[in-house]
C-alpha cells in the first residue's frame, strides 16, 4: 500500500479513522494510534477517549455489582441470624420466613459475586489484595 497523498511513497501506517495509507511525512501520532493530518486527528482522539471511557465505565459498574452482591450476601446472613434468634424464642412462621429469605439472599449473593468475579477489575486497590 502507498501513501494516499504521495502515491510514490510506500505507507508506513494506516489512519485509525479513515483507514488510508500514510507515509512517514503524513503520519500523525495520536496517543494510541496514528492518523492522517487534518480532521482525522481529532476523530482519532475522540475514538481513543471513548475507548478509555468505556473501559473505565465497565470497571466501575463491575465494582458496584460486586458491592451490591456483597450487600445482598450480608443481608442474607443477617436474616439467617435473625431467623435463628427468633427460632430459639419461638419456632413460628416469622422464624421460618426469615431463615428462608436469608438462604435465598445468601444464594443470590453468592451467584452474583461469582458472576462479577468472571470479569477483571481494573482497580489498583483490588488487584493488590
Ligand atoms: Zn484519516
Ligand atoms: Zn504521504
């Protein structure tokens, strides 16, 4: 492939935005990637920013998903303890109700936590522990 401006020169790279061949003189380095000089420069910058933003959003939503799962898990344990305590006083409907709910929450929390563990978290504090 040759440069789209200088047809006699061979391309050293391809613009990330328009996909045209670029020679050494036409190539513009824009962060992660190259573009041709002109409007493509700004476009590639926007593309890079979008990719960066998406990665950040993904890791944050995963983080909050994990927090929510942990919260449900703790809620389940609290319900179980409360149910067991109620059961020791009186084995009535409330005690059964609380314990069943506790188990459901516990199971749901474990499933959610396992699901969130499948995705890597781009968090420095998380990976160090
Ligand atoms: Zn271009
Ligand atoms: Zn050129």
